[in-house]
C-alpha cells in the first residue's frame, strides 16, 4: 500500500510537468522513483493546497529559505504556507517544517496558523513539528531510504506518535528516529551543516599550510582520519565548498547568533577561509603563468558544485570563470550535466564543449573543478596532443601525481 503523498507547489508549470513525468532537477534515480509511484497511484501533484488539506494527516512544508540581504534566512515562503494552512485545515494535522529554518521559526508557524484559525472563528486542533532534512544532492534517495538518523522536534505526544508511525517503514533495520524538542531540532540542522563546513575549511587551511611547509594533505588526511574520534569523511581539501546548504546555513547561523548578541567566531573563520579557497585554483593558474593569462585558453572540467548534480549554486566554478575572464583569459568548459544550468546563469561567456577532450583544444592549462567519475582516468596522450602546455591544476586532488608526471604533465594540486 505505502503512504499516499500529494506534492503541492504554486508553480503551475512545474506541477503540470511533474504530472507529465518531467522532473525539474537532476537527481540520480528520482525520475524512475516518481514514475513508479505515480503509476502505483501513491503519488499525486497539485497546485491547490486547500483541497489537498482535506484528507491528509501530516503536511511537510519544504519551501525555500533563501538568505535575505543580511544573510539571515528569509521566512516569507515558510510563513505564506503556514497562513495558507491556517486558512484551510479542517481536522487534526501535524504541520512539519522540512525547510532549514532558524530556531524559533516553529513558534512563528504555529502563531501564523492560529491567527488564521482565530480569524475564521474556528477551533481546529493542530501540532507543529520540525523535521530537518539531511540528504545530500546526488545521493538524495539513498540518504532518504536509509538515513543515518531522522530528527523530529515535537511538542506533543500525539504528534510524536503520528510521526513515529510515518517513519516506521524506514526504521525497520535500525531505529534511528530521534525525538527532540523543537528548538533543538531546528538547531541540529544548522549545527550539523556548520560542523561539516568547518571540517572542510579546516582541511583547506591545513592544505594551504602543507604546501608552504612541504607536507602532503592527502597523507595528512589519511593519518588523522583513521582516528575514530575524527573519522574519515568530509576531510577532503579542495577548491571550496558550494551548494545550496553549507554557504547559506553557515551565514544564517552567524546571523542568528548576532541577533542574540553572540559572535560565532569559528564559523566566521570557516566562511572567510571558504571564500579565499574559491580563488585557490585561479591563484595557482596565475602563478604558473607569471601573473598574465591574457589571451590564454583554459580548459575546465566540471561546473556543478559537486558531482551527480546540475546544481551550480555557490559553485567554485563560477568564481573561477569570472576571475579568468576578467584577467583576459578564455574558458572552454565541459560538465556531464550542468552545462545548461551554467548557460542559464552566465550565458555564452565560456565555450561549451561536447566532451572533456574538446575543452583541451589549444588550452594552456586544464583545471579540474568537479570530481565527476568520468574525469578520473583521462587519456593523457589525447590531452597532450590537444593542449598547448601540458599543465593540470587539480582542484579536487583526484590524480596521482606520479602518473601525471610520467605522462609529461606539470601537476599542481591542493595541499
Ligand atoms: C549538504 C549536507 O551534506 C547535507 O546533509 C544537507 O542536507 C545539505 O547540505 P550537499 O550540499 O548536497 O549536502 O553536498 P555535500 O556532499 O555535503 O557537499 C557540500 C560541498 O562540500 C561540496 O561543494 C563539496 O565539494 C564540498 N566538500 C565535501 C569538500 O570540499 N570536501 C569534503 O570532504 C566534502
């Protein structure tokens, strides 16, 4: 039987497309999953929240919380949904916030729903809950189906029982359902993302220092990651973290703290290290060409902020492209999925190539920005033939320095 789900959005075109099986984003396995569930009659799409509310037990609000001018999370969409729910619920419903929202938002959602009920002069019982999302783009389905944990902040037993029943099918092997109070659940999401971003900035800082003192950050990573207290994951130095979560959530947590008179000094450093790190590949390129890349062509592999997605939000590639163009260089790019998204964002400032080797034609250097699998074992002879200079600058440390050198290339990596 499964659970019946109706997805609601105000964007009519998006809903119409979904009804026709067209998925608005690239996410491995998602299309098949949507088709399967639509066919089984479990998954529906609608633009009419009022109608849908008639027969649901739980509503998940998963609207965006873009940063406003000062970096705080903008709650206008979250509260608009709450208002709409308040205007329309008729029976006990648990209203769950999935969006990443600052501590205290559930209270505002509750007050907004209640205010609408008061206007209607009706008494309808409801609960609010906070259920932060931890899935990673590119691994969303796996992360959802077998989560490390599911965190749910509740304030009533009734809501807790309902949420436990909902998540039961995903908890058959390991019960990883953690109930907390609502403010803690709201904080957990920011704290988790901020901790992960901190690890990355820390390793980027260590990588930059490694270069100066002659150490190798890959060896350092292995050496420290085997300490079970540290752990192996999320210790990869690179050209900076991007995406829809880390940059936004780190900024928002800094702001939340400032609003209550507290300075998150560690996170401020995490942010500034990341900003600097996005320029690291450009700096290496400039160093290699003695500060002058005017008229030079550069090949770029990867545009998305990470592999298995077409997402370019806060992608290091964008910073890099802008800097190269400003310095008078030309960029030839290839990404397996994200080229249409790049074109939408920056138009034809760069040359879009049909495959990874086409980028190398007349290139004076190759920059590896996103570690897609297909970039891992390039044909060095093909590259050598196409390029003017045999220079590889690896922003994700995916190549073996010895092998690259044996093939006659100069090799620059991070740390
Ligand atoms: C992140 C969190 O991992 C997820 O739990 C949360 O729900 C949303 O935010 P996501 O943004 O999809 O997920 O990507 P993630 O895999 O975490 O990578 C974020 C960025 O960090 C990428 O730019 C990636 O390249 C970078 N990264 C990651 C590193 O530079 N080094 C690492 O070791 C890991």
